[in-house]
């Protein structure tokens, strides 16, 4: 079985500051890793995913994440945030052999002017 | 716009009632997934269909059922509703059933049980 822990439920940050949203996972098998974003009153949108290869993954809207197998982490980063990045961010895992997408509890990113 | 449509957007009903939520996947997608998002449970996988057949089951209650029709749209039926069933229900679709496929989410149906 897999589980995902997002270490911060809320992250307030000022516009143009860097941000890191932390995600740790637990799994007895190899997994694929995902970050989704949910804007207010909308569905989830994929930001990026790690399947294999380079551990640094670039996604949409200037976000990137780094897979660290030894620390079982997949932290999301952006060097300079905008007001429009205000949203809820979800880290998720899925076993390589298939199964269900397991989500973390979400991190609410609030970007202030 | 993900290309996944869900109807209705909002649904208000009473305890004990039965409702049906509808999902149309993106054109060409064969897999449909249902998720429930609530404040206490977070985002949880309910069930997956692939080309009309059930493929995976998550934390779906026995009072809930789903199906995928020949035209690939899906319906989630919730019966004997309880207050705790109030949640946002998302449908997602993907092109196949590979774990590498991206799941595209619809805008959700917000269910309120009074």
C-alpha cells in the first residue's frame, strides 16, 4: 500500500518570493509521482509527473519538482510565485504496476501582494 | 478546460434519497475514474472503469454504484444518502488504463445532503 504526506496544510507567501511545497510518500513498491493543482471552484489539473529518468521534473506554470528516492520525497518548487498561483496543491502517487491514485491531504498556497 | 464534463454542477437533496451523477470523458479516453473530495477524508479514489468494465475499486460504499455505458460516459449512483455523503465528486478520464497515463479531471459535482 502507498501513502502520501504533505507536510504543510497552508503556506502563505508574498508575491515574487520562492516557494517549496513538501511531499513525502511511503510505498513498498516502485511508484510514479504526480503534483496536481486545484484552483478555487475548479477540478484538478496536472502540474507535472515523475515516471523515470531525470529526477528533476519541470511542469507547467514554472513549477518543478525533484524526486528523491532515498528520502522518499517529491517536493514542488517555484522560484517566483504570482498571485494567480493561489490554489490548493495535491501530491499523489500510483504504483508502477497500476492501481489507484493516492492523494495527500493538500497544501493551500496563498500568495499575498 | 480539461474536456471532461460533469453534470449537474450542484445537487441538493435530502437524507435517504438517491441521486445520479453523470460524467462524459474526453474524446478518445477509455478509462473513467470517480473520486470523492470531502473536508474530513480528503480526495479519495472510488472506482475505475475501462471500456465499460470495472477495473479497480477504492473506498466505495456499498450504497454507491457506478457504470460505464457503450458511448463511454459514466454514471455514479448514490443511494440511501446520509449527511456524511455531502462532498465534491470528481470524474477523471485517461486514454487507457496504464499507470503512466495522465488523468484529466472534470469540474466536479457538489452534492449537499440536508
